[in-house]
């Protein structure tokens, strides 16, 4: 199954950042009243750097939106169940989300030498790690389930390359495979329930304890003709089919917020309710951010980033498009912004007042971890921290026209909501 791109259009944002480099700092930021940051575990104000810890492996300080990255394989992070977890190469490290102290570090064994981690998701009870061969185009991926207490291997499941674990506890794991969604008992590997989903080219999204899967439009059929969507409970496998009354859902399923489904395509954005009734559409717009708690989706439209009520389509706020180039995630109306390169900072931008309301101490060469599923990455639902890779010391480049080596890479936890 193919995962929807998620709440940020990364390639587009990179282009915007390059073109608008002089405007990346939010307008009015200098005059905004910013909450003073602090450093340490006792901090309670947004923008505080709670902890940093060194990172193993080979890291580089890439300019622009890339920031502190590994080579040749990428690094993946997630938080959940009290842990912050980082996977790179074939090694997984878990640290305490609250203190940054290492809990365990394990190598993944039994895989071909060309294999690498391609995703990390942290749940209460277990950590799920996706592994694929790094050469060629993978048709499946192995989802390795680890104990969150010890890092010990619990079980390995076969999954779709853009699938894997979408819900898990110590007792069971729900896996998105190439042609089905299945809940497995971790102790035995036996199937608890399974639901067929059609071809591997479908799109899925998780929201509110359910997974939503687009119907297969069929070979050669229009991508704008998806007549139905499967809604499957991640708890017990209860299934419901959402039908479009005529024509089909247009575009690619991108978000599910409350009872509304958001699709994106080359013509813009379309929103439907679960009865399949069109609610509103906006041409020549793309999804940049979503704030599910407030029921607002933020769209790049013309020269503005507009905040739109998901149910009514009414514009409730806006910001300059130059600001959107620096925003990565939003909750409760405040977006996380990142300054680039060696003088990087994290900052909170209130999308209602269009002001910066907090900023961090320096986070040089910041890197925001992304899992296109929305189930892993720097920001995790229910967590009050964001994980960033940063480079505290830059060395020399190994070759001309290459990024300099980072001689002191760090994992940084920034508090983004008040405690």
C-alpha cells in the first residue's frame, strides 16, 4: 500500500526555502514577545531544550532543510510509551523520553548486508522497526517488533513497503500488508483478525482508532475515480465501507479529521464527509499542515498559507507563504518553525496572531524526522516534545562539493507545549 504524503509537502517546502531564504524568519518575529527558553529537565516553558545526547554513526551537516543527516542510509525516529527511539543503518537506540538517558541499544541481525532501517514507530509496550534492502525497489518490508523495556526481538512480520505496524501493544500488532490488514498475536504469531484490502497500490491513513483505505481504481482507470473507502477498526477489525454516491472520491486520501475526509490532487483539495457527500473544494491549493485537535487544515494557496475549517471550508486564519517554508508541525494553533544551518533555532508560531510566541536556544543544523505515514517522526501525538537531530560541532568536508562531516551529532528534545 502506498502511504499518503502526509501533512507537509517536503519537496515544495525545500524550493520555497531556497527561493525565499531572506524571508524565512517570520515577519514581525523580532518584535514578538517570546517566552524565554531554558535548558534542563526542570524546564516547563515551550522552547526549552530538555536534553541532548550524542549520536553514533556517520553524520553530516547538510545546508538547507536537510540539516544533520546520516549517510548513506537515512535516520528515523519516533516517540511513544515513554521512549524516544532512533533507528539508523541496522541499529536501534531507545532513550527515556523524559531524561534522554539510554535504555537500550540493539543491532538488528539476520538481514542481508544491503538492508537498512526505513521507519521507526513507538507504541506502549513495543517498538516497530521497518527494514528493507537498500538496493533495488522493495516489494515487501520486514517489520521487526521489539520489547520497549529491553529491546529484545519479539517477532518479525512481513509488511507492504509503505505499510508496517499501524497499531500495537505488548499483546498484538496490526500490520498493513500488500493485500490485507492483519492483527497478529505477538506471543504466537497467530492471526487474531484479517481483512483483505485489494492491490498494493492503495493509500491508507490512520485516525481515531481506525484505518481508512482507498478503493482500488483498477489498472488504467482514472485516479479521480475511487468509488469507496474501507474503514477498519484497529481494535477488533470491524469493517465499514464508505461509498461515494456518484463518480468517486477525487485525488489521494491525505487526511481524516473527525468525520471528514480530505483528498488532494493536481486540481487542488476536495473534502467529503463519511457519507461521501462533497463538503467543499479549493483549486490550486496544496496541504501543508493539519491541526486535528482544532479541525483546521492549512493550505498553500497563492501568496498565503490559509487555515481552513475542515467541515465548512471557511478560512479562519492566514499567514504569509514565506512562513510556511519554515513550518513543520502544528498543534493547538501553534506551529513548530525551524531556522536552517549553523545558527538554527526552533520556534513556535501562533497561526492565529501571526507572531512567534516562543523560541529555543540554538539547535544548529536542525533536522526534522519524517515518517510519511504520520505514525513516526519528530512529533508524536500526545507527546509534548519534538525530537531533532542537530550538529554541535562541524568538521571538514571529505571531498569538494560535499557536506562537512558533523563531528558532534546530537539528538535534541525540545519542549513544544507547556507542562
